[in-house]
């Protein structure tokens, strides 16, 4: 039985005041039946970990460098994230792939580094509008997920969370319809099943792309959608809680 999992990606949005207000709002009403994780920007992780002590809400980093330490100015390692109180880290978000030229090879290296440090990698995959319109959605998804499926053991994969985020739906207000999303989620689960049946049954596959309190219930009701990776709507406690508790 996969519990509902909702993750909030704050992207490059935060201040000390905002963090205090947002986390106070979320923790005051975090639903027991949903696992909740927030991904604040790196400079705020320690403060977030402090605020979330004693709460069921977990925190994660938005990115990591696959190297352990050294001359990588501006970068953050997996062990630093752990040291700051993180449980998880986003890997391969489409903004990282597009704006920072991250490749499938980088995604695998980062996922391995995260796992080695004991973090849960949230491996993000998704097609662009151009790719969808050219009927390449499944080919793109397969290529992106195969980078990790072929590079990791079943035991390692069992510690990952997968997020399907159609690029055309991220931050655009255009959500995939529940049927469109379910179709791709079922395809992702079939790829996981080809690797290992148990892995497919137990893995969380989240949907991301303009999830809001008003559309979360229908999306999360789909058989293969186990929760959401939420950007914009995770910046307001009430809206985010409406997604975490979509009943
Ligand atoms: C995201 O950043 O992963 C995301 C899905 O953003 P939004 O919810 O704003 O579309």
C-alpha cells in the first residue's frame, strides 16, 4: 500500500520571514495520512530543519553535486545536505536539465551520490510540449528513466522516488488531465515492473505540473499516481495543505 506523498519544491523563493510563516502554517495542520516533504533553497535548509524538529514534515535539497567534496565553488554535496538535516534531494528537475544542461549521465551520478549518503533521490522525468506533439512522450520517458534503471540495482531503485513532470505543465497553469497523467504513470510503472515486479508495486511515482488544491484530488485518485511534486502552489500554506489533504 503506497501512502500519499506530497513534496513542495520552493525553487528559488524564500526569505527568513517567509520560511517561518510557511512552515508554521504547514506544521500546524499537516495531515497524518500524507507524507509531506519540503524542498527549500539551500541557504535555508538548516533553519527549516530547526523549525521542523518534532514534526512529521521532512526536508530535502533541490540539487546536489555528485562529488564528495573539493574545488567545486558554489556546489553542495550529498553529505552536506544530510548534515543540514535533509532526508531527500531532487535530481534531474526539468529546470536543471534545461537551464543548467544536466544530462541523464549527471542524473545517474547525482542519484548514486544521494543514495550513498542515505538521501532519498526524487528522480524527475518529463517530456517537452514539442516532444509530446511529435508523439515522443514514451520514448523520452523511457530514455530518461532508463538512465537510472540501467545504472542502479533493484535495492538502490527501491530507495528512489520518481516524479513525472511534463515540462509543458510546469509553472504554466496547464495541468495534464488525470487521464493523460495516468497514461504516462502506468507506462513508468510498466518500465519499473520490467526491472522488478516488487519495485513497481512499491515505488512512489509522483505527478508534477501545476498541481493545485482544486485538481489534486482527481489526479491523486488515479491508480498509478501516488502524490505530487508541487512548485508554485507549495508557497502558500493553505493551498499546499489543500493538496496534501485532497479529500
Ligand atoms: C515543479 O517545480 O516541480 C513544479 C511542478 O512546479 P509547478 O507546480 O509550479 O508547476
